[in-house]
C-alpha cells in the first residue's frame, strides 16, 4: 500500500512546516515537515514546496515498515494512520516493530489496535505533550474511519473523540518534538 494524499496531508498538519533548521527537542537538527537533517545535508532555509518534496521521500521508509510488519489486511485509513505513527515514532523494536499495538493488529484485533494507538507515545523527554495526545487520538479515529477490512462501513471509534488540530504551541520548534523522519529514531518509551 501507499500513503494517500489525505494521509500525507494529515502528517503535514501534525508535523507543521518550519523553514529553517531547529533542534527537535531530542538533539536532532530538523527542518521542513519533520525532516531529520542527515550527515552531509546542508540547509539554511527551504520553501514549503521543497519541504513537501522532502516529506514525500521521507514517508517511504514508514510506508515500507508498515507494509513489512503488518500481516493482516488494512483499509486505506488504517494504513495512513499507521504510517503517521511510524513516521513520528519509529519502526524498530523499541517502537512500532515491538509494540503491543502491532501484536494486537497482527492477531486481527482491529478494535484493540485502535485503542492501543490512542495510547501510544505521548511523551518526549519524559514529558507528556498535549499535542502528541491529540495526534494519537486523531490517528486512532482515522484508523477506524473506513471501517474494518471487508466491512460495508465505518467501525465505531474507541475511546474519546479526537481533539482539535494542532495549535501554535504544538508546532513550536522550541518545544521538544518527536518527528520521526528516520527509522533509527524512536521515543524513549518502550513496550507500548
């Protein structure tokens, strides 16, 4: 599967656009829509168009991770929500690849996976970030938006309704961010 335009727009909305390099709060120089600046890359300022091109390339590893790790059928909205999570959190064993969410999903427990998604990494540097809480709730709601694979309609959403879109405080580059534009990055919380 591939990330839909709606999925890309969702990631764009939550990552926020920052035209100049900033520290993502984890010590990683970052730019654009959550792009971790790699060794040898040099940026001083980028346009939104350049950032979109970089983001389109950056999400490929997250798409590949979801495609390789998930063994059950997914709807497009499920795939999009999981790519958003993996892009932000990472795909390794201390992230999505070793998560209870993935275990529930691969066991066919879609409702349990959606519930677990709403509970996933909401901390950065040991601090609960309200923006991550809202993002996980929105990812959980998106996960079930198209219903279950093979079903005629939407499934009921687990837990509370998602909060509003990210506000200026959620996208402030001086705040710790957990944008995962690289599979080697992951939050400090394991066993989720």
